[in-house]
C-alpha cells in the first residue's frame, strides 16, 4: 500500500528540550489515521512539521511520495488540506464570503462552495457573518475551507473541539465518508480514545514526543481479546504448576492468574492439573481487557 505520509527520525526541540523525538510515521493511502495521545504529547507540533509550518530539528518528512523541502512545500500543500488548532476566519464576512476568498487564494473552482456548505451543514447559515457563528459552526467552516480543491491529504487537529454531542457525531460521519467520497487520506489527531476508535482504520499513539504504538486499529483490538481469570486456594503454587505444564499463563501481582487462551481443552487441562495437585479453584471467569486498559498500560496514565 502506498504511503502518503512518512517521517524518519523526526525530531523537534525547543531550547534544548525535545518535544518530538525520533518519530517514524507511516500513513497508508486511503486510510483514516488516528494520531492519539494525551494533551501535550507532541501531536500538534508533529502536524505543523508535516505542513512545513515548523522546521524540524532533525529527521525527514515525505508527503505524497515526495521529500518535503522549502522548494516544493507550496506545491505539496496544493494537494493538502488542514485544520490545525482553531480555524482562521474573517468575522465581518459571511461563511460563503470566507470560502470564496479562500477558493480565490487556492485558485480552485468556487463552484465547489455550494457542495461543501451542504456537506458541513452550513448551507442555511452561509449568509450569516462568521462573528455570529457558534464555535461548532466555525469548526465546520474551517473543515469546508480545508476541503476546497478536494485535496489528496487532509490533516485535522482535534476536529471535534467545541462541538456538542450531535456535532461530534456529524463530524465523525463526515470524516469517515471522505476516503470513499474523495479518495482522500485523513490524518486526524485526538486525545479522545473513543473518538479515534470510531473513526480510524490505523492508529499511532504518541506519548512524551515518542511513538509507542503504530498499526492497524484491528491489531490494537486484538490485544483486548478475552482471557480467563483464575483465583486458586494457593495462587503461587498454581502459577508454578501451570507454567511448568507450558500453559499460556501469567499473573498480576501474584493475586490473580490469567489464561491467555479460552479454548475449552486448555481450561479443562488447567483445572485437571490443579485438581490432581489438591489446589482448589475459587473463581474462574472470562474477562475482557478494554481498549482503555490497553492505553493505560501503554502510556501509564489516562488519555
């Protein structure tokens, strides 16, 4: 699969302190890549470097198959749309006038504006001055501006900020439709696990400026498969016995034993071994490890 964004050892330092460290991103074509991490993890800085708004301290960036440099940055940006932090607008102009101005600057067909206003649900407020828009409406106007010209790559930084639950759902559905509707690749950052889980096909997790996970979202879900939780009359003896038998087993703090396999023959074998060694089973139950648990184990704190 073609890679739309590729960074190699991407690093950014401010006053000798690393904000992003040795970042190796691989964003496949046609994907919705969720860039997930706590606030202050380095998400916005990374996106600014990809767009050429901030110069990297070290490393390289490739966008749409071309190495990013000062010479080709403008040409690459013509195929890239972005909404970083809060959207920029002219408050004394209407929503339509703002988009018309941006279309002129981008040198794209202004006839796209009608379609985009409908897509972001601003067609009925297009003649209202943007200074009278709600925060959610301004966010949607910023997205419409980013979509002008139907770019091949779209970068969105926390796009649901300021939206109410209905607005979040609308934004999520719109983002999910873009790869199919326009053949776009979407790179979207968020600190909200549930948001990325409902949108992304691929995910990268950044913490303290370092990439700690990158793969398809389905791979992350594989880690949340159910396991069997076992409590015995003598956990230490049970753990040693089952390990010697070669069963897929581990313990947390010596208090609870987990079988990483729910196959009936594995469970029956474990029970038989414990019974033969006069070790009683006090509890045996299925437990699912949630995505939240996985993130906590990866970053060591809540996202």
